[in-house]
C-alpha cells in the first residue's frame, strides 16, 4: 500500500488524448489539459492541435506534491486562441480523481475516461509514478487561476453557446451573445484580446442570428474580417481566422448568390490551404468542406474573361488537387482563358487553355463519363490556335479529337448534336486548307444531321442553320453550283431571323449572309444583293469594338463587297473603299498573323490587277507580317512549314521588286527583293549576329543579347516532338524568350548609332556589296522580267527583258533540266546541240542586254568581277554559262561568252555577300581536313572506291606547311566529321550526299555510323572556318517549294561559318571529278610560297581557270563545260554528282548566310474563322 501522502511527490505525464469532441462543434485552435489541485492554482499542458482522427499528443510532464489534498480535478478544454487565451476556453470533459487512483496503475500508461460528448467518450492516456523532489519544485509548475470579469464572461459565453448548440434553446444563444458582447465592449481596438473577442461574438452570431436574418450577415462578416486584419500572416491564429471568414462568406453567398462573396472565398482558400497540412483537424473537419463548396460554386459561375474572372479560375484551379474536381476546374479555367483570347488575341492565353485542357483529358481516360466533353473542348482550343497561327498539326489533332468525341456520343446521346456540328466546322476549316471536295461534302452531311436534332423551336437551330449555310457557301466557291449558293442564302436568312438583336454573335450571321449575297451579285449583277451585303457588313461592324478580333472578318467582307461592285460598276470610290478595308484588315492588331498575311497578299494582288498605287504598301506589310509570324515558330522545321504553307506566294519578293521598278523606283526594288529572300537563313542568323561594335558602346546589352540568343538557339527544337504537350511547352518557352530578345533589341535601337540594328538594310547599306564589282539582281516576276544592276557607286540601272516573260523562263528552266538529263547519257564526243541552243537563248535574251550596260554605261573593264543574284526561275538557269556560240563578223574567232568577258560569282542576297567579307577579317592559323567515307553505313549508299585516292590527291596538292588531317574509314563518323568541321579552317569532303526534297533539313552526308544531317551542320558553329569543297552528291540542290531559300547542305555549311563553299548540283563521272579537283587545287595553291597565306577569295578565279584546263584536257566544249563551273570568295559553287556515269558538270553559287536578311513566303488564303457556334468562311 502507498505510504503517507504527506511524504510523497508524484510525477504525472499527460501522454495523449483520444475521441476529443467539442460540445459546441466549433473548431478549436487547440486542446489543452488543466489539472486543478485547489481553487487557486492549476497546471496546464501546452495547447496542441487536434489531428484528423480527433487525437492529440502532448507528452507533457509535471511533478506534483500530494501535500495539499488527496483529490483534484482533470479538465479537457478547447482553446480558440493559440497565442493568448481569452478565458479558459470551452470545457470538453471534467473528472474528479485522486492520487491513489492514479498510482494504482504502476509504471504503465493507463486511460482516464470522461463523460460522453455527442455520444463519444473522450479519454486521456496518462502515466503516474512516485519520485523524489527537491524543495520548492512543485510551486514553480503552477499558474494562478485568473479571476477577472473578461475571463469569467468569456467562459460563461462558451458554456452558454455549447448549451445552445446541444439544445437549440434560444435563451442559451441570447445569453452567449450577451456575454461575448460584454467582453468585446471591454476589449477596445488596442486591447490584446480584441481579435479573440471579435471572433467569439462572430462565431456565435454566425450560428444564431444569421441563420434567420440575412441582414445580419454583413455585420458578422465584418467582425471576422476585422479579426483577420489583427492576425496577419505569421500570427499563430491566422489560419483559423481565415477559415472563419471563409465560412461567413460562403454562408452569405448561399443566401445571397453575389459573385463577389465566392470570389473572395476562393482567394482566401488559396491562402488557407498551405497553412493546413493534410492530417490536421482543421483541414479534415473544416477546410476541405469549405474548399469543396467554393470549388463547386465557382465551377457553376458563367465564364468571365475579366482579369478578376481569370484570377478566380486560377484560384479555384490551385484549390483542386488531383481528384474529382480537378478536370472541371481545369476546363473552367481553360474556357475563361480561351474566351479571353477570343476578345483580346493574346496567344499566351490560348496556349495556357490548351495546356490545361490536355491535362483534363489525361485525367479522364477511356471509360470516364466526362471524357467526350474534355476531348471536344481541347479540339476547340486547338482549332482556334490553328486559325491564329496556322499550325497544320493543330488542325489534324483537332479533327482526330472531334472524331473520338463523336464516337463516344452515339445516336441518342444528349450531346451528339454538339459533336456533329463541331466536327463539321473542323472539316470546313480543313477543306479551306486542302481543297478536297469529299471533306466539305462530309461537313455538310454532318451539319444536316445536326439540324435534324435541332427542330424548329430548338435553342441551337439558328447556329446550326448558320453553319450549314457557311458550308454550302464554301462548296459553292469551289464548284459554283448555284443550288448551293441559293440554299446558303435561304438558310442564312432563317438563321438571322432566329438570332435576337442583342445576341453577342449576331454580327457573324450578318457577315456570313453578306458574303453569300456578294457571291450572288458577282454571278447575277443584281444591285440589290450588293447593297444589302454592304449594309449587313456595316451593321455588323457597328456592333463591335475596333479591337475585337472579329472586326478583321468584317473588314475583309467589306473589301470583298466593294471590290465586287467596283468590278461591275467601275466606280473609283469603291476601289478606294476596298483598299482602305484591306489596310484595316491586314493591320488589325488582335487577329492572327496567317489571316492578316492572307489579306495583305490579296491586297497586293488586287492592287496589281487594278493598277492601284497602294501595291508597294501591301507588299511591305506582307513582309513585315510574315517576318513576325515565322519568328513565333520554335523550331527550324516548323518555320519551314510556315514558309511553305502560303502556296503560290513564293513570288512576292520579285513581284514587289517588279512593282517598284514599274513605279520608277529601282532603289526600293533592291530593298524589297533583299528583304524578301532567304528568310529561313535570315531568321536563324539573327541569333549569331556579331556584337563587337555593340560591346564597345554597351557591354551589358551586348552580353544580354548574346545570352538570350544562346538560350533561343538552345530552345529551337531541331525536330517537331511527337509529344504534343511537350511541343506546346517548348513553343511557349520559345515565345517567352523571343519577347525578351525583342525587348533587348528594342533597347539597342535606342542607342546612338544603332537605330537600324537588325532592321532591313537600306539601298545605301546594300550597295556596299558591290564594292568589288557590280551585283546583278535577276527579277523573274509574273508582271515583268528584267535585271537591276547595283554598281559600286551611283544609282542602280534597270535592264528590262522585253521579249522574256515568266512562262518563258519556267519553260527555259524545265528545258535545261530535261536537256541535262539527256546529255548525261551521251558520250563525251557527241555534240550537245540542244544545250548549246538553250545557252544561246540565255545570252541573246538575258545576258547580252546586261553586258551592254556593263560595258557601255558602267565602263566595266574586261575580266572584272561581277556577282549574279538570281531569283525564282533564274535560280535554276546557268546564267554564267551564257554564250553566243557564233563566230565574229570578221571570222577571226568565236564571239566572247560571259565568262570570257567577266569572272562571275553568285550570291543569294547582297547582305550575305557583305557579311561574308566582314567575317573574312577574322583569321586564325589555317588547318586542312580531308573527310572521306567510301564505305557508308547500312542504307546510306553504295561503295565509292575512288574516295581514298581523292583524299590522297588533295593531300599532295595543299601546301606542306599546312596542318593536314585525314579523316576516313572508321574515323569518318557523324561525330568525327562534325568535330573536323568545327576544328579546321579548310575542309574537303568526299562521300555520298543526299538532298531530301520533302524535308530538306534532313538532307545529309553519308558517314560510317549514321548520316551527318543539315540540322547537325547548322548547330555546329564554326566562325573561324573559311573554305569547304563538297565532293558529294546533291549538296546544293535547293527546295522546290521555296527556291529562293536555298535550303541545302552547302548553304548549311555557310551558315555554320564557312565563307566559301563549292558544292554539287548535277553529276560527273569519277575520272572527270579527279581532273576538276586536281586542276582546282593546283590553281589555288600553285603559286603559294611556303610562308604564304591560303586565300579562299581566289576560289572563283581558281575554278574558272580549272574549268578551262579540264575542257582542254578532256576536249570538252568551252561554252558547255565552263557554264557549269563558277565560284567566288564567299560563295557556293554547284559542281558535280559523284557517280560512275558520264554526266556534265554545272555550278551555281551562293555566299555565306551568316547575316540577317529577311524573306517572306506565305499561306494561301484557304482559312476559315472557327467559332463553334458559327463559322465565317473566307
């Protein structure tokens, strides 16, 4: 038995509490235990937070003396404050016990059970033991019981409120409020317990008054808001105060559904969640339920595209962990962002919409009840991006998603009509792109099926009528079947009748009816139709703000109507109005680049047809828009897709130059043709612009631009990812970096002397390219053909080709290709009559007029250097080979050919020629690498037995003091070749080469392990490189879709840094190849002293002389062989195709592309506006 109580000290440990339930059901800040030994003193544990399982862990220990009394009380109390307790809190359980009872359990933990609360018995786990204590130990552990009016009133309020929550007796509630109000009255604003007093009163009112009186809600909410203001972030009670205010706002919204309340709740929930970890009582009992309520109510709100509405959706999205709410929250945020894009035209909003919708689809795998809706919505966003940016993959994916959604909505499904209409709309867009009549016919069938599901009286009947009308009008534009047009007008009128005057989409119905009436006017010339069409457009435009994206389509319709009337009535005022609407549409700031480019192209074409003086303005806008459009693409391949998508518009640079020439402005013609050509290389080269001059003025800006250029280069995917989500993320990141890069460039242009940094060059700047000899630009336009001679100084000279048209040049180009193939099968001794005739035509009709100007007007000496800059069809004609093939009048010998008179080289642009000369100033110690692969890897080509001997020959011919490296056999791998290209200044490459006409960036050299592609070469920056001789197949055969771009292996080497490159176009046998290589290097290095400097600028002269030597040695015709060999410093010469067949040799030359020059290629106008309740055709 225990000994005398007077002699003992007891060590008590409060281990934990279980089944803790607060009688008032109010969520406490924490729970504590109070041990009361007498009426004056008590000991308290720390306040600890409840777990989600209503469990508390303390581990607090106290040593007590049993001297005072053998009995004491144990209380479990709920505290509503952590930092400073007002009163003693709410009592959960109280139990009287004795020391003997506690000590009966020995050293083992034991449970102490309390009376039930809401049917559940709270309990404590304790441990008690007798210990020896030091004098005075027990007195330091106790707190004096606070006996003041504030504490008593607060405790009384808690007790009365708990009674009210149990019994719902109003008197208890009134008493509780009265107590809490008295406390608040005694705790003014500067009182330490003011926030606690506010909270107690507000909690009571929330459960009592406001349950019956909505007018009291504002007062209660204000109390919580004031308490929160006194408990800012970091305060121990901040989280609980946030929760209380959210509860009040949610209740207010449930009784008075004003969006402002739920908006504020969502914002506060985002702040609260991070403060309430999983597993806490507040999170599981309170927070999760209020957050679910907020999410559900917000998801039911209408779409709001304001900044506040978007912010709300982002808040709701942050509240949704992976679970049932997340897909819907993602979709709601996506709709808000897409709607925001529709109104403002910011592509970042649409990209985010697509990103979130992809996630929503991924959260709804096959079998999920909502998958069809999320597929449909993702498809809609992808179609919008296609219309804005013209990415073919977006439209293809959208159609695929719509097809899947339709399969998930079989006949009888309540949403089938949506999928029928949306798939139909995507197919109309697809038809405008591909022109396949089966596609538009299927779209019409889908719309007719949808219309059967929308009988008279259906809310969506008007929309479906409009869409079907649009599809029929689109088919009429292709097939010109009057029945389609008449039905389209009839359906469009019915749709308009069903559309209320205040419908926000009414302008689309008006515009579509206007378009159909305009088409009928063109056919019938009924003035009533065109007058109504114009009035409908004007009514439609009046309903929109000038910055609304759809204003673009109204401007487009207006120019069509005015132009249609002008064609019939010939009123100059109509032409002026049409041009003004062309201008407004093409300059519309919130519409996507493809639409605006299409309109600018049409403007230029119509201005040419009707001889309007706005044509040059239209061409300039085309170039500016296309430059901006292509710069948004995140990869080299996607930029080429954008370049080739505007089919039929490749001639715009030369057409613009022709327009300037016909306007009497040859300087402007030079500027426009320069701006418009070689655009692919121009865009890529911007990121490699030398910054030496900038560094001397602003080192910080130079460093910033250099870093951004590097990051942009790294961000450029060299191929389009098959992971659509990853591709979207890459495109978004690329666009973000592009904006930063453009901002840096804008700052640079504000510096003195840098106002035209990376802007298209003026004629004065371009004329520097003619410093060493005239540059002759050949213009092959549908409107006129001729040449512009840019002299060393003075004004440019025009040379019209009066008897040559573009069709003549196209035929001449084709005849050359056919004749070369035929000549390749002839024996060397057979006469090449057909080739002779073609070269004679080139002389008489093209070159002779130029030579006359050079000799008589410019007084250019014989054997001077000239540079040829061909465009369009001229790029495939061997201009330098032109020869009269006639004897002189005195029979003293043959008349001179172009190459007898001048040394010719080629350049794609004047800027390229200028830049290549600048980079030649940066010289390093020369080194020479000969790369050869006679046995390429599997699938890359056949054996080339002569390669090794060719490399040995090259080694014998280069100066002995030059470091030489032979890379062949197993060493000639992709990585080995790339390393050699980067480490050496001169390179000779002998192997198979392949030009990929479908995807030119995949053109490659065959190596031992895997191909060395054009993309590999472009990524290989070699600023110190000087010269490359490409003894390989097809190294300079360009891309037929964009002939002015020169996308081939030789161009890639020049972009990587080589100043002069000799490449291949047509073919020659191995024996003749050997003669060319030998003759060329003998003339390049024959007179070089041991300490002399290798000079790649001699390449043109060396190749010219080598051609004469080979002709003489092989007894070939000077006029026929020399035509196909020409080179220059800073140039590419197309020479031969290595094969064991007898082929002639040819050459065309292009200089270094490491310079910023602009060019444009365009989308066709085959686009349609995609609105899923409507479609506006083109």
